[in-house]
C-alpha cells in the first residue's frame, strides 16, 4: 500500500474577501474529490484573503497510480487563472 500526500501553498491575488477565496477553494476541492481516490482540504490560512495551503492525499497499491491522482488534483489549481501555486511538498508513506 502506498500513501501519497501533497501540500501546496497558493496565492489568490484577485480575492477581495474570504467569500471570494472560499468560492475558488471549494470549487477546486470538490472537483479534486469528485469520483476520485483523493481526499482534499484547506489546512492553513483559513482567515487570510489571498493565501491558502491545500492538502491532497491518495492511497493505492501503485505509486504510479497515486502520483497520477495527485498530479490531476494539482492540475486543477494550475489550470486556473485566479489562483497560483507557489510552494509544493510531496510526502510518501
């Protein structure tokens, strides 16, 4: 069994309120977990308007499959213009 996790810090430069920020983040988290083998959560900076830290975790029998799931989750961030990924840390268990 392979457990992979990725934490990424992100900036939301156009967010003018926590409501704006949460709208973007909830969209990403829902899409990341929808029908996939991924758990996702905002783990830091909940009260900051333009900064967040997100975590994605996947469990599987193959490291390649887990990497694919995590890469797909990160691509949801990278494909948006209203959020920028600034720091990413992978961990394997």
